[in-house]
C-alpha cells in the first residue's frame, strides 16, 4: 500500500513569523488521518499548501506521486477540499449546487445525477428540498463534504470540519468522514482530540512549526510510558499498604495511582491485593490518551 500524500521539509514564513519549519509527514491509502495542533499552529497553512493555494518557501508536496505546484491544477483532480467556513450560493438547493460542482469537474450529466444521489444519501441531505440559505451550520458542513467528494477524489482534505458545531452535529460529521474513509483517504485538521480518537487511524501533532509526533494511534499509545494503574480501596487505610509495597505510587483523592505501569506491574499489584485480602471498589488500567500526549508534546 502506497502513500496518497507525502510532505517533506515544508516551510512557510509570513513576514517575521515562521509558521512552518520543516513539516514532514505521509498519508497512506485507505486512511483517516488526524492533523492536530493548537489554534494558530499552522494547520490551515499546511492544507492550503497541499492544494496549491499557498506557495511554500521550501519543501515538497506530492499527491499520488505528482508534485504539487502553486496555482497548478494537475494534482487538484486527486483532491477534494472542505475549508473551515465553506461558502455556498444560498439561492441554490443542495442538488443544484452539486450539479454545478459536477459540471465544473467536467463530469457527464448521468454521472452527476448518480453521484449526487449517492452523496446526498451519505451526508443525510437526500430529502432536503430547501435552499441552502436556510441551512444550519451543520447542514452546510455536510453539503461541503458532499461537494468535496463529487469527483471521487483520492484524498479528502477537511480544515476543522467539526469546529463550532454542537455535540450532535460533530458526531454526524465524524460519522460521515468515517464512512468516506472507506472510499478515499481523509486528512482533517482539528484541535478536538476526542474527534481524532473516535475515527482516525493515524495522527500527527503539529507544534513549533514541525511535526512533533506522528504515527499509528495504537502504536503511539503502546510506545508512550504513561500508562497508569488506579486502585480505589474500600477502606482508605489500605492505601497505606499499597504505598508501602509500591513506593513509586501516589495517592490522589483516596485512590492509589501507579504511573508508568507495565503489564507485569499491574499483575504484581493485583497479586498483592489478593494476598492481603484488600477489598477494592475499582481496579483500572488507564491507557494514555491523546490529550495527555498532546499536552506532553506542547510542554504543558
């Protein structure tokens, strides 16, 4: 399986501010890829460079093996793009808008109709007859995804697709992106880490103009050393026994916490609890989550 997108040494400066300083990452085929960074980290700058709307100062971007050039249209046939705030012609219906997009993509009329039916069903707008000017923010985001997929792109690029949406709207957009990922690679930026954990296969953390951490989510979790075991004794006095036996642990609100715990550490802790007949309310092995990883990356 090859890569749909390759970015190597991408640099971009605006005046005296170095926004991107050697961004390097790859997006493989059939992948939902989360691009994570705090606000102003350079996520949008990276995405606009990918689609040729910004000219990098240095570095190279290739899509399906072809180099992206500023203002060039060759690689645009491989991509679909949803900006953070999509704009539409409010007097059109969703079907009319997709028809226009299909014509711009030089699709045949019969193909436009078939593809529009598929996409309106995918994004939950198949029964919507109203004009776009009356759409909610979530409905516009869903239509935006549909237009980005009209030409069956190899790579769907979405800039903050769930920002400013309520929890229901966010869930709907994430479900759509997950379904879209069965047909194309999806590359979306966000600062909402729970969204990435929900649907992504791979993730990259952007910090200081560079990719600070990148890889398969599960592999990254396994490599991190911050797995912890938490034990809540029924009798608070038993926490002292646990601290005495495992001095690396600590107490937090009556709960014994053993950080950086391996599987063997967890087994020894459970064995000790059984031997001493310590009654517990909860025994939990807490895997590292993306929020902890991100806070570690940004140094906070």
